[in-house]
C-alpha cells in the first residue's frame, strides 16, 4: 500500500513507461490485429483510454467531495463493449493520441490530490485502472509485437 500521493504517481509513471513504450513500437497498421483475448489492438487501447478517463473523473469527484465515487457506468461489460464499438471509426493516430492524453489527465487528477484516503480507495481505483491495468494488457500487446516480428 502506498502512503503518499507522490508514491502513487511514481507507481503510475513506472507502469505507464513500459506500456507506452510498447505502444510506441506498434506500426499503425497493426491496430487491426487481434489480441489473444479477441480485442483488436485499437479496441484494447481505446478501452484503456476510457478507463483512464473514467478514473480521472472519479478522482476529481473524490477530491471535491472527500468520498469514494461510484463507477461512471456500473456494468463493466457494457462499458467495454460501447468503447470498442466507438473505436472502430477512429484512426490509429487518434487512438494512440487519445491514450496518451488520457493517461496525462489521470496522472494530473491524482497528482493534484492533497492526500490519499485512509481506506485506500484512491489507490485501489487508480491501480486497477492504471498500472495494474496496463500490466494486464501488456502481455497481449507484447504477443502481438512478437508475432509482427516473426
């Protein structure tokens, strides 16, 4: 468990560096490739973007109220399906730019907190939707990168 905002931001940055470096190695044409879980890379990256933004919103609301905030949409599967559908009409450059911008918004939301809550809600929601989420999808990303090199 982290004890300061600074520690949480450091964990976010470390997790993001590995993930964003791998994203940077993807050729734009590869975003149509499917991952082992069935996502296209474009849909997976849009999914991560959406969770960054939803989490930034919740962290801002936490900062304003001092209370844990509910999910922006209760049904995760419906949320993920909507995001995947919306990603179809976006170009690879738009998807990657949105991913990077969303991490910046989330990082800023966390960095502007004065303190973390004693219950650990902020760390839980941020870790689950940032560095742990990046690690979860890193395996899929790396597998596609390896297949592209073969």
